[in-house]
């Protein structure tokens, strides 16, 4: 030891006489008898526990090395839990808690799922609104317009056919008229050359036991109308009319039945229908003068 110098018992730094703090490690110098040195460290040590998550304090700074000519200080490598830019201690995660990096990495995925859910809900609401608006437009505008046009066409065509039926002369014997569905279809096609050029094509009537049916093609899709013809108090009536296919979107069974009965009511008032028989391919009507 050099004369006039006090050696630090902690790190060995040569301090001047009268220094209160070590110039090498910063430990306070004290006088014990005739020797100086660093005071012993009585700071309690905080033990880290894996179960409690307590953090251990950083280790003491590395000792300084000094010779009689130059003072050179070499910093040891920082422990993994410390950063060379800061003196704060990195937090140790609690047991069972996910590391920060994993939590941060899961946030974009959760946000993406949330955005996707909101987008699906928006699309569903838009689809429902579109369906409702389309249904309202169909019910309020489109269907009524097509129904009026179709209903007028049916009524005028049926009325023209009924008006061709001649009245039975007074005093004539009852008349039994029998017509086949083949003859009826031939007469209908001859009287309506546009039968296969409109929206409804290939219209054909079929007489079945107790029932009259009419098949058709509308926009390439097949459909059928079925009804029952009966004699009611001297008049011809249709009952239990049903419509299947595209035509049902514009003309219900009740609407078509009303149009048919309105046309049959145009038959001569002096004709009294006694009976109606629908057989296999034939329709037989017995009529007398009222």
C-alpha cells in the first residue's frame, strides 16, 4: 500500500486519507482502531420465491480493478433479467400468468375475430332488409299489376267462349251435351292461335272422374289447375279450385274460381242446368229450358 493511502477492504481501491467514501466501489470508509476499510453490508437479502412471484434485488456492481498507475474498470455482463440501458428490474411473471409477448400477440387475432363477427351481423341485417323490401315491393306493386292483367285476360277469354253458347228454344226437350277433352283442346287451339306464343304455353284440359284439370307451361316450368264443376240451382259453378306452379304467384285458387264463376254466370238465363257428369275424358251436361 502506498504511503498516505487507505486501502478499501471491499474492492482494494487506494483512497486518500480522510476520504469518507471509497472511490472504487462507493462503500463508506470507517476507522477501526488504526485501519480503514469498507463497512460491512448488513442489508437484508430479499429471497425470491417462485410461488409468490417476489423479485430478487440486482446483484452488487462488479468490483473495480486498480493498479498503482492507472485505474481501469471493467463491467461484467448484465444478468438476463436486467437491461444495460436501465437500472430497473424486469418484472418476473406470476406463476400461471401468460407472458406479455403471448398476450400481446393474441390481441390482433381477437380483434380480427371481432371485426369478422360485426361484418357477418351487418351482412345478415342487410340481407333481411333486402328480403323485406323485396317482399313489400312484390306484394304492393309487382303482383297486383300482373294479377290485374292476367285476371282481365282470363275473364275476357272465358266470357267470349260462354257467349257462343246458344239458348235452348222454348218448348224444346232437355238437351244432353257431351264434349271430350280432345275436342275441347282442338277447338281452344283453333280459336287461340297465340296459345303457344305467350307466357303460358301448351295449355291442355283434362276430364278426370269428378274433376277437371288444366296443365300448362309458364316460363318453361309446368303447372296445373284443378277444379270441380257442379250444377247448383240450375247454374254451372266451379268449386275447390287449386292452382299450382308459377301461375299461383299471380292468381290464387279463389281468385281464379271467382273469374270462372263470373264467366259462367253469362250463360243464357233460360237455360237450366240439371246435372253435370265428369268422366274419364268426357264432360256431360244436361240442360233444359227454365
